[in-house]
């Protein structure tokens, strides 16, 4: 069997795959490293539609002479999907109240909904909320979606914008224990919410920078990714201490762990981008 991806011969060897389903699983695992997704498949020159996939996956590879796989870059698919999502918001706003439930049921099965359910579950939850219950307004949803659109379309530019906001939030973190002690509960709550939002934004842009080729040092990329994984534990401990009103632990974590470690992660990403030649 001859396997081609985007007209090029397959760059890795298959092992013990016996069916096309097993071949596709192996290919998809390989594509994950290249930030691509399968967009079109031809078996023996025949285009395989969605309705044919289940039967095709069962097919023994001994009966297949050629397998042509075409892919798209995930960031390109994401950018296109977001344009469709913004149109979905416009359509939702124009839909009469009594028809909104039907609109939601149709939207759940759309290609855009299925894509973000898999690739961007947080964004999917926002759309799910707005279209199903309306707890999040369409205007707020549009703002969130447009922000993510900027992150996808120009991650370096969006990343630079984070720095002054990050500095402000980290400065507020050092005041967090005092805010709790002096009864400034609203300010303390806002500080943690903003800190979480900035952290999530940095992680999202890091993913885009990496998948779009703005980061090139593989060892540093792994170090940064591990740093974010470890950082989740810090955030968890900080939130638990805040809920218990343990100002001593809150102070230690916010000043000596959360703030400096997030700044360090940001600086490392920025440095890697510059070393890779990104205009940032």
C-alpha cells in the first residue's frame, strides 16, 4: 500500500496495522506533533465521505493500493472556525426567542461546534452556556471569541499586550493577604479572577505560538509546558488557602510562588520567540 500525505510519501513506518482504522489512528498520532488535522481522504482514488468512514475503517489494508491523506494546519482551521462562530452569534441574536432552543440543537451538531468541543473546550462551554441558557450574553460571548481570534491570527502581537496586564496583576497579588485581612473581599476576589484569566490567556497563546512555529527550541518548549503543568498545583493551593482565609499561606504563595513563576514562564516564552526570529 502506498500512503501519501499532502502528495508526499509517508514519513514514518507502519508497524502491525491490519485495518485502515488502525492506520488512521497511527497517522493522527503522528500528525499531532505537526499541528495538522486530516481534512480529506482518498482510498484507491475514491473520496471517502463522512458517511463512509465507519465502513472504510474496517477495511483490511491488504485490499488497498493507495491511501491519499490531505491535511490542514490546525491554526488555519481554528481561524476559519472562529469566523463561523462569530456568524453563529449574529444568527443567534436574530433568532426569535421561541426558536432559540431549535437553533441550539442545530448548532450542537455543526462542524464549528464539534471542532471547538475537541480543540477548545473552554470556548465551547461559553457557547454552550449562551445558546442553551443565555447566562452569558451574546455580547460577552462575542468579546471572548474576538479575543481568541486575535490570539490565533497574530499570537506574537497578542502576547506582547499581556505584559503590562501581567505586571499589574502580579503587583495586586502581593496585596492579596492585606486585602483579605482588611475586608476588601471584592478586590481580593477580582485579583484572583484576573490572575486566573491572565494565566489562561498566556497558556492559550503559548499553544498558538508553539503550533504555528514561533517557538523552535524543543527542550525549552518542553520545559515551559512542564512549568505550566506544575503551575496548576500552585493555583490550586492558592485558591484553597484563599477559601480558608489563611492569609499566611496566601501571602507566601502569591508573593513567592504564583507571581514570580508566572512572570518567569512569560519571560521564557518571550525569549524563545525572539530567539526564533519572531517580530515580537
